[in-house]
């Protein structure tokens, strides 16, 4: 039976951003968390590399900021870069206070270097940093008396009263009902939308729900053309969405062609440590030039025991596919990885709708610009959770409506044509991969817009006729976010960062810099 739930703070999403926000607010407020699956089952727990943080020495902070701006093609919001990176060491200390045990020795923290970083500043836990952070935060959440969580609950649409967000309708999957969740303040922390692409490194739940809900409520989004493709996902017929961490390249792994020759030096002076967009486009260039299905990442020249100790998850996972990374190279391909755009917020996490905040990958603070610097994502999650906690602590609270109109499904039927949803889901992701991927063109974007408009009409018509379930909610959101990405890409007038259009004759090279076109991507 459907119910109504009321709290001070409603957090939609249970990744590291959402869990951190809950812990920052729960000492003074009653917090509800909605989780589409189990707690922290999204992309946060999949993060292998680590969290970027710099000491408070002015030089170290300045280098971190410059690396962030360089990766983001200097279209970052500089205030966001300053604010979040200045808070980076405080974020590490806060995580330590929550029970996160980063790698260290008697001399202090052990740090790694990743692509785009000019020095070692990545705090990590082996090769499963996200999981380690998530486990520590979940333990704190479960023990906190002011936090209530609802697993297997998918938010459908925001509830608006007098032009203010007062909560959401949430589909409780196990009971097949839609409940009402109201709160003084609502925080969207649903993660990104990489599942909009056929090949991606994300869990299945990364379907852009928060972005789509906000957009339907009239909330501004920004930067949706900038979708980061991770250069190295495991290429194997039985593997699904397994990421090969950038930390391997930071520790000396080389990208190689099928004949064993290296190639990254042809595209960037930093070779394997170039920013992700450059490495992904370089791999894409070679795949299409050679007609080969994958390239290879080779760390077999390092000491076998060291590799097993430093990268136990990657070693064991690859071994399960009969790939011994201490003896042979890893077959890899690029895959959609991170949504740099999202719901536009200020540096308190506040959106253009009163009562609504957004943090983490779902949000666009401006930190990442046109391309995210490796391991700045977890930093943004924690920093913005802390910021939103401080802001809400000083914000005014309003009187909520005593009764919100319950979800009405009296005029819809149970679906007997689920193939429509699965077809739309698959078609959407195929269109995005083929036409709106690493390399784009005017014609491809136009084709994508036309096809996605038809899918949008089809899925919205289906949504109006049948009762909701999680697959339908996700598909509706996925198509809407895809349309947003396409529209944003069509508005780009030059190649910058993660947006690369072969028809933009701006002498942009493979690095996204205006120069001679020596490494331009071929038309294909």
C-alpha cells in the first residue's frame, strides 16, 4: 500500500555524494535516503583510482588547479576550481574521520599519479578506493539514528508546490507501489548518465534519472555535450563494463598496437599520461586506422608481485578471463565513463529551483569544464556534500503541505508490451554510440536528433498508458537525457575538450588545441 513519508532532508541517490551529505546533515536533521538499488550500488563504489587532493602549500594547490584547468580546456568555472581544490585536504581528513584508511607508510600517505596530473596527489586504497570509501560511509549511515534509507526505490518526478521543490514520487520496486516523499530540502545525488551509451564503464543504474527529473521541473542544465570516454575498458566478450584504472598508466603501463608498438607519443608529449579525452581519441583514431577491435595496455614489465599487490582487483578480474596481466598485455577499448555536464548549481549545490540541490556527477558546478581531470570526481562529491551541509544548516525552513496528492495510476493499465521499453532502451544507446560518441559530425548529430525525437514520442506515449516500473522510468529518463546531450552538442561552435566534431573547420588537433591539423581525426 502506498505511503507518505516526511523528513527534513530528502536525498535521492546513495553514492558517495549522497552518503556524505547525509552524514554532514544528520546530526541536526532527520534525513531520508532513496536508493534505486542497495546502498551505494552505483558508480561511486566502482571507482578504482582514488581521490585527488593537494596539501595546503600554495604551490601544490596552484599546480592542482592548473592541471584541472588544462584538462578542462580552460572553460572551467575558476571559482569552483578554487573552492573545491582548496577544500581537498579537508575532504581527505573528513573521510579519515569517517573511517577511511588510505594507503600510507611510516613517512605518511602513499600517493599515485594519474593522467593529466603533474605530480603525485592521488590518495587511494589499493585499486578499489570507491568501494573502501563507500563501505566506511555506509557503516556510519547505518549506525546513525537520524538517517532512514529506502532501498530499491526509484524517484520518478519532483513534487512542486508554489514553485518550490518539496520532494518526489518514488517507485518502491519490492512492493510495486509509488510513495510520496516530502522534505524541507531535496538533494539530487543520482550520479551520471553514461548508460545512455551502448559501451560504458558504469553500472546499469546510471541512467541520468536526476538530470531528467530536474529538466522536467524546469531546472537548468549545462555542459551536456561533454561526456568523458575512459580510454581503457577491458575488451572481452564475457566482460561487462570493467574499467582498467588510469592508475596503471600512472605506474608505467604502456598503450600498444597489436604489433606491440607504442603510439601515444605521436599524439601528446605526455604520452600515456595525457588527459583522458586525448588518450581516448588517440585510441579511437588507431582502431579506425587499423580496423582492429582493440589496443593493448601492457604493465607486464613491472615486478609481478608488485602488480598483484598494487592492483589486486584488476589482476584477479583479468585472470578470471584468462588474462594474466603480469605476463601479457590487456586488451582495451574506450567506453563512456563520466557525465561532465549536469544540473547547473552554485557552489552551495543550489539549483535554479527553490528547495532543490544537486551534488556529485549529476551536478554541473563548473569544476570539470570540458573534461574531467582524473580523480577529481570523488573530490567533488565530498567537497560539495560538505558545502551543501553548511548551506542547509543556515537556510530557512518552510512549512510543508500536510498532504500531497498521491500518485494516480487509476487511468493506466499494467503493461503487456514490455518489448517496447527494451527496444527503446537498446535503440537509444545504439544511436548515441554510433552518432554522438567520441567523434561526431553535423550529419550524425542531425540523424541522432531525428531518431531520438521519434523514440521520445514512443516512450512518452507508452508512459502515459501503462503503470510505471523501474525499466520504464529509466528508459524515459535515458531518452530525455540523450536528447539533451544531442542538443548541447549541436550548439557547440568549436571543438573543445570532450566535444570533437569533424565538420568544425577550426584547425583543432587531436588534443583539442588550436594548432596545425597534424593529428586530425579522419572522416569515417
